[in-house]
C-alpha cells in the first residue's frame, strides 16, 4: 500500500514536497514513479527513480524544477517541487514495483498501461494559482 501526502494550494513560484510512504513491502530494489492527472486528460508520468542505484528520469516539462528521491530506510519516496507553475496543477500519484529490473522510465511506461502490475497511492491534489 502506498500513501501520498504533501499536496496543497500554493502560488506560482512556490514549492511543495510530496511524500509517498509504503507499507507492506520494501522500497529496496524497487522502481518508484510519480504521475499526475488533470480532469479529462490521461495520467502522465513525470518522474521516477530506481531505489537500487538512484538512477532517475524526468519529463521535460518538469526537468530542473522537480527532484525525486527515495529513503529506503524510511520506505518513503519524495518529490520536491520547486518553481511551481499553474500548469503543474493536478492530482499526483505515486506507484511502485519491487524487484524491478530495468530503467525506471521503462517502469513508468509499463505501469501506465498495465496498472495492476504495481502498487498505487490514492493521490494528492496540487493546485498552483497564478
């Protein structure tokens, strides 16, 4: 089970840090991803990390502003969001799959279509006003 937290309403240019806490499995050797979705649009992957080697991937729209990290000891992943823009407004979800082999970007693409492969959180709302 994954539980996201940290969402909220902020002004453009401000920051938020989202958390994704896991229970029932370990983040060690897992792929962890963050997705976002706005009403009427498909869910899109924004960032991911391989907890085994720390390798990461970012969508071009968030590169340089968002930073993903994972604390294996706490079984928690984070998404530090800086310089937020109104277009970042969405519900943010985390997803994870243990014992993932391969790039985390491949994990993002795979779990986007085969959603039952991994664990998903319930989502946390991020609203950025101009």
